[in-house]
C-alpha cells in the first residue's frame, strides 16, 4: 500500500520601519536570535538578522512585533509551500497467515 505524506510549512516576511524605531531594545530582549541593535550615526536602532522566517521562528518574532511600543515590526504570511512529499510503503501482515 502506498501512502503519500505531504508536509506543509508556513513562511512569513518581516517588515521593519527603521525610521519609526525608537531603539528601546524590547524586540532584542524577547527574540535575540533574530533581532540585534545596530549603531548608525550615533543612534542605536533594531535590525532583523533575516526578513524571511519559517513557522518555527514565527512565535518569537511575533512576540517581538507585539512588544514593540511603536508597532514598527510587521509580520505577514507570504506563502505556504510543500516541503516534501514522501512515499511510504507499508506491508500488511496477516496474523492468520503466521500460524
Ligand atoms: Fe525598535 Fe521596536 Fe525593537 S522600537 S528596538 S523595533 S521593540
């Protein structure tokens, strides 16, 4: 018997309004794996290490978006794509035959 196993992963895109960022660092506190403070012209502002994130990275980045006091972090779902299609083969054992 052939069974097709499909796995779907959601992907998200981060938009950061750097001009609106006041550099409070709350996003870095809750999501240091993707947010860091960068100094430019004597001013510290947040910067995402990457803009496209997957489902596993969504929760901590969503928390960063929620905690931001000026709401300058937006996250949108960009697509759902099929990660893999695996075929699994199962053999049927008939207990009556094993006697
Ligand atoms: Fe800036 Fe908001 Fe982070 S103000 S430092 S993006 S929490």
